[in-house]
């Protein structure tokens, strides 16, 4: 049976630019896996893997030895994870399903073999890696120069995702003053920002926490690159 979500995601991804026979082999050898919100999909240091995001919102992050985390990428349907590690080997990153998500596992062996024998495949991979580099530069600029709305949205997602458990809510345990300090603003401005987010149905708030109701819309509010 044809999985329409997988087909749509393939059509939106850079994999659609590969020769038809390579795409057909990847489709035939791959498999779909679905994960509840909060699931760790890939742990730092694991064997290189590649996957196409089919559904949901995926977070790629770095973690310090003290347990602190920083998000380096959010991926959505049509995005491909793991291309860099196929080229450079295991990386110290983790991958987490922020929302209930679906991935289509890609055969790393098949894709690497195709790249080694066909310059069209290796060039498509090089272009994809270049897009990832430019997206990371844009995200760095958003983090440094973004509006208060963008910085608050991004910080809430990072904080809530770092503490999320499978099938649990996304909750950022932080006060308005602490949030203002974290994003370089003042409490009054952050309070107005949260009020806007509440009115839009993206969050709910208590005295010392923010519950994320719509992670996808909040990510869009953060100004993250559209094609991460």
C-alpha cells in the first residue's frame, strides 16, 4: 500500500532531485516509524542514520556534560535528517520528536553507494549540505538579532523540549522575569508577548510556567528558516 504522507514528503525533499532509480531503491528499502511526542529518536554518538520527516516536528540538539541543551535545528515534513553524519560520521547531537511525528528511515548504505558512483547524487548531497549551512547562519542571526517575539518563542520551545517526556505536554518551567532575563528584555515586554501568544492560542500560562499548545505555530513565530 502506498503511504501518501511518505510520497508527499519525498516530493518536497531534496531526494526528489535524485535519479529516479535511486529514489525508487530508497523508497523500496526504507521503512516508516512513528513516535509519540517527547521520544528520543537518535542519541548522540549512535551509528549514522538518515531519515525523511513525514509528519510532525523534530528537534535536533546539542547537550553539554552538565545536561544543558541547545537546539540547532527544527525539522518538518520534507526535511531530511542525518545527511551530514553520513558524510562526516557520528555527531554529538540528539534528535527528539517535539510533536507526534513520523519518519521514513533511509538506507544509508544505498545512498552512500549511489553518491560514490553517480556525480548527480553527490552533487545533490553537496547542495543539501550547503542549504543546511545557510539555514544555520540564518538561525544564528535570528537568535542574535531577532525580535522579542522571535526570541521568546524560540526560548520557550528549547526549554520545554529539553524536559519533555513521551506523550507529555510541552511545558517551560520559567517565570516572566526569568524569561525576560533569558532573552535580554524586560518583564513588561515579555508579558505583552505572552499575552499575544495566548490570544493566538499558541500557549497557556501560569505564574511560573508556560504550556505550549501549538508547537508548530510557535516555531513559525520564532522566525526559524522555512526549509530547515
